[in-house]
C-alpha cells in the first residue's frame, strides 16, 4: 500500500529543514536570489538538514499514537514535555525553537500538573500556527478511522487545545485535516480545495471565526496575487500561504521553493506546504539532493514504520 505517512512526513520535514535557516527573513521575489538548496546555519545557527520544533512535535504525536494505540492526550503532552526538557525527537539533540503559547502550555502541564485539555492558550493572541504545525498525524489517523463528523471535530479540537485552544486555531486545524482527507481519498488538489467551501463549519464555529478564513473558504485563493499572501506565524496567514503554494505549483520542489521564499515563518510554511505536496506528489517527487542532506533519516524511517504498523495491524479500519 502507498506509504502515506512517508510521503507526508518527509514532505513536512524537508520543508521544515529548508525553511529553518531563513526563518524571520523578508520575502525574496527575485528568482535568481531565491533559496533553492538545503543550507545550514543562518537564522538558528544549526547545521544543514536540521528540522525544528514543527517536525519534533509532529513525530512526538506520531510516536504517541502508535505507542498508545490511539489518542491519549496525557501521553502526547508527556512526549511534548520530553521533547522540550530532554531534546527527544530533535535532529541535533538540542531544542532551538519553541513558540510562546506552546511553551506556556507545556509548563502548565509539566510544572502545574494541569489537565492536558486545559493547558492551551485561549486568547485571541494565542493563534500562532503552533497546533496547525503538528496536525499531520491526526489527519492521517482520522483518514484511517471511520469516525463521525462530531467525533472527528472533538479530536481535532482537543489536539489543538493541548497548546492552542482558541476557535481560530481549532478551525485552521480542521480545514487542514479536511483538505488532507480529501486528498487521501483520491481527489485532485483543486477538487479537495473546492470541497472546503461546502463544509458546514457553522455547526461548530461562529461567523466571526469562519470569516477569518474567508480567503480560503470563498474558493478564490488560487487567484490571489503573491502580494496578498502573508506568510506570518498567525495561523490564518500560515494556512492561507500553504494552500496557496500548493495550488499554484506543480510539483514538490516548486512548492517548497515558493513557500520558503515567502519569508517570515519560513520553516512552518515550508513544513505544512511540504506535508500537503508530499502527500499529493509522493516521496519519489522529493528532490534527492534535499533528501540526502536531511538529518536522522533512519530514525524517521523507524518512526514511520512503527506508525504504519499501528495503522495497518491494529484495530484501525482503512477508510473506503
Ligand atoms: Mg519551527
């Protein structure tokens, strides 16, 4: 069977590692000045091929799901804590980046022993992309499980709320999950995108929240000019940038070059875009010259195998 998690996770980790050295830098429009190779140092002074918190939290979530044979919010937070305190799940045995809202949530869990579902930031300013960036395993898990729409919503809400509990973050995660599920069920990226505007998000979210995503849900995102695309760490801007890059490029390589050269939150925009285009075009479409530089590939393969074993052998039904 097609190795979905390998396509998605390598797509994600490569996009992350490509963006790390130029995080927080301005947009590059001049084609000849765009970063197209995997390089080291720069913004975080880490060697080439180093993934960041985005990939660490994503693989921590994968590891938890396969180990617990399902979703256990305490265990996921235990593994996030282990990442933050002990550098588990890192590329260089060092944690060099973490968002404020995420750090506060992990502190609430690990130091104050709060219920994991009560740890996430609830204010409107707590809408960075910190929960969106770790949703890939959840999207795949939900694709493999025949859950009701309400059950899926509950899981997405709870997973986001471990760190990001505001409705804007939760809806961003839900739109991302819905897009991936459509792709995995065989739709083209265009059809998957168009289906988003038909979803009844108003059952779970108020109009103010839904309006934040109007530029995605109005069906016209592909036609926006690059100047209208903001690639900041605000979850709405991040998701918009990633879908825009996915819709406006025709292979994995192009999508990552487009994504990371948008500037600002380049690692997360690169990673999330890469998760989508990795799933769409597959592992074999990822340039070898980038793959060969990624750190700890054997470790990632091990985690991918374990997750696949769980999905294929445990009590999880393949959808469709
Ligand atoms: Mg990062």
